[in-house]
């Protein structure tokens, strides 16, 4: 039998009410149900030609009426403007055919977004002459006359064993520098700030001055970028440099789609080339739990996998087969050590109390209150994804998870999420009602503060600091030791800094790398806060000159959420070249930044990315 086919099209729009029309053919004789993923909510009352049997997150099941082959439905008040928004991961489940339920893949024969063509997009970059340079732009740079010949096997001298630093340099450049007293490259100790360095390339030698390892690493990275652009004959260079911010981060969501340790190591290496020093590792979310926790093997046996018939249904790119993965504790230790060698601290994120669908599915006896009849829907359409702050099981779960996380990650900072707890949660939970009465709480949001305060105190007792998204301030219970990650707006970050919280700026409108680059329907990516062009990332100034609480702004983070990161190529495409713009936002003082100059340096940097096999997005000229 040939595989069933489906044609999907949007055939009506009424503002942001969007009507889909599915036509199926080559259908089996036995009764069937259609399963697929679409990151929108279907209005159940709108379905024609069948009924909506189930939806959870992006997962949908439609049952046809009388075996018909046409289905229509409406998603209300939600824009659908990209090919990457369209339904995917189709399959049929057949009624019991005698040998148990059967699954059939469905071939997507065509899809139509039902939008008129857009006018051609304008060039994204100004016309400027290319010039080799360093990204992020150093504080002071001079190009004296002359060249230095960098031999493939040049020697380096320094005051400490340089093995790890040189291994990093060699891995980036493909050269084979080694430590020796009789050297032409010298790492020299100098009374500079911890991350500052001075790099001097003269015809006879290269000298990197710094107070210690961090500065020498930055100097070697600048030298590596210069060598990757110029080959063995390096133009002479004098530079003095130090970062604007101490927190320079990239975030990767490993829940929505799973990314292998090899992919993360590759990203860490790329980050190191642009002087990032924090990797924010989003390890848990509704669509999958990714961290081995010895106390709860169910979290990885159950919650790390999604698919047909599993506790976590197919999601996002969908399909019936089990999809997922997780990181063992020994892999985590190895990754932490690898990152440390590159000067990068890993910040793990365990996202609570929202975004816990997968964890709750794995540990229902601990995390669910049977009598809770609260009704809510999360932004990603889960109606069962929030921990209950009034259950003893919640604290048993959190304490054991935090204990293992603290032991695995030597860094001081642990991120506990806190974002997007949906409206309506906890309102009809008897346990929550009792807790509110006992504590004198007036507002359900105080329950969010209650549970996050517990986490903050638990972590503090182990010498750790809690970080969280800006909603950790809801309910006003966490102390000002907590670092706030501003994401809904730039203003949210300024407000938190004004209140005295340390702040990391990650405003979606400027720094979210999951947002599409432009309005083109073909451009993959989300766009609720965007699009976010290379130029918009570059224009971000995390600490405006006239803002009174700039001392509280620690730095910046560019998040890559993974709903649409279905491959390493897509990962590269969304990250690069925007990651270079974030690097300069994080490192270079406003006086040393210039969009035109960044664009001039871009071709040399793209050539480096090509050498590193990065499948970056080519800016439109
Ligand atoms: C977020 O984007 N929900 C932090």
C-alpha cells in the first residue's frame, strides 16, 4: 500500500484567525486518526470534517467523521506567517486491525501558507570596504608597519605551564605552537585588570601581557583571529583591550530539541573565539528533561523521550518515533571541564515552577495534586506543566535535583527559571489554598515567590547563588542576591537594576537568536519579539550612558531557544553571524563600536567561520 498523502493549506484568514484545510489521500481502509504537531491552539469548536480528540503543547490528534478525507479547523488570534510555523510530523494511527494498533507515516505532499508574495527585501548591510580586524572590537588598536612570520610550530614562553592555553589556540587555528624558553611568542605577567591584555605583534616577536590566564587567553584568541585571516604573514599590531562586561553569555535550549555533547563542545569552542565566558545550559522544559538525576531515574527514563504512546507525546517536529536524549552525569562533568579549559563557566538551568510538563509526567505521584482542579494554559499550550508550591513532593523533588546539580556544576551560579507561569494556575488547588491561608498570602503569585525563595535559600546554604528569569520577582519573595535575567523587554532589565538586583540583559527584541532575521516567509524562526536582524543585535546597548543603576548590569545573554532547531545546520544558521554582534555588544565599549566598521570586519570573520565549517547565514546584500 502506498503511504497516505496530505496537502495542507491556509485557505482563510480573518485578522489573526487562521483557517487550515487538510486534504488526505491514499488512505487505508481501516479507521484512522491523524496525529501532527502545530505550535498553536486549535479551536475545538471550529473543526469541520472531524473532531479534535487531543491537544497538548504542539501535539494534535484529529479524528475524521465517517472516514472523510477533508479536515478544516481554525487557530484563533495567533499569527501564522512563516513556513516554519506550519504543521509537521504527520502520521496516522489505525484502529485495532487485529494485530494491535498500527502507525502509518503520512507524506506531506504540499503546504501553502496562503499569503501574497512580499516585496523584495532591502540589503541588510551598508556598502563598505572590507577590512580584516578583530571581533569583538578591541579598546585600542594600532597597525604599525611590518609583518611577523608565524611558523606553524612556533614556540611560546610563559610563566606557567601553557599546555591547555596552547591546545585551545592550536585547536582553533590548526597550528602546533608549543612551550619553550627559546620562543618568538611571549606571555608576560603585567599588573592589569583580570581580563585585560595587551597584544603586540612586531616583526621580531609577539608579546601578550596580562595579569593571568584569562587575559593571556584573550590575547591568544585575538592572535588566533589574526592568524586565521592572514595565514603565516601577520601584519604588525598593537592592541590594548579589556571587556565592558564580566558576563558574556550564550544560551542553548537542549530540551525542545536535543543537542549532542559534540554539538555543545563545538559551540563552546566557537564561543571562545569571540571571548564569551558563560554558557547558559537550558536542561529542562515541557518537551524533555535532559539531565541525569540519580535520585529520580524516571526523569531520564521517562521524561527525556517523547513519541507516540509515551508519557510525553510527540512535540514540535513531531513524528511517532521516540525522540530525545539526555546527558549522563559523567558527560556533564566532562563538558564542565572542557568549558573551563576554554575560560567558560557553565550555568545550568532547571526551569521551575512552570515548564515542568515532562517532569510531572515522569513523577506524577510526587508532583501532582489529584484534587487540584485549576485550569490554565501555558504560552506553549500545556495545561499540566506547573509544579505545585504546596506539595511536600515538590520540595522533595527540588531538593534532590538541586543537590545533584550543585555537586555537578562547580560554578557559583545556578539558574532556576521562573518564567511564564500561566495565569489561573493554583487557584483551585486545596493545598495551595491552605498554604496561602497559613502564610497570609493574598495573591497566587506569592506562591511562585514562595517556591523560588525556598530554592534561593537551599542554594545559598551550599554557597551558590540563584539566577532566574525576570518573573522570579513575582510575589516579591526572593532577596536581592538573585540575578535577574530580563527577557520580555529592555525596560524590565532597567527596572530590576533600579530595584537593586544584579541584571543580565537578554531582551528578546534585540538578543533572542531564535527570532527570524527578517520578515520573509521563508526565513525560519519565531517572530513574536522580532524579527531580529544582525543590525538590531549589534545596536543593543545593555547599559545606556544616562542610566543611574548601570553598576547592577552584569552583562548580556543571547538565547537560542530550540523549538525550530532541528539540525546542526539550523543551529549554525540562527547563531551566525548574529553571535558575533552579541560578542561585540558584550565586550566593546560604545565608544569603540560602529556598525559600519563591524560590517567592514565581517567578511574576514565569515571567512574564519567557513574555515571552521560553520554554516552561517549569508547576509543579504
Ligand atoms: C523565556 O523566553 N521564556 C525566558
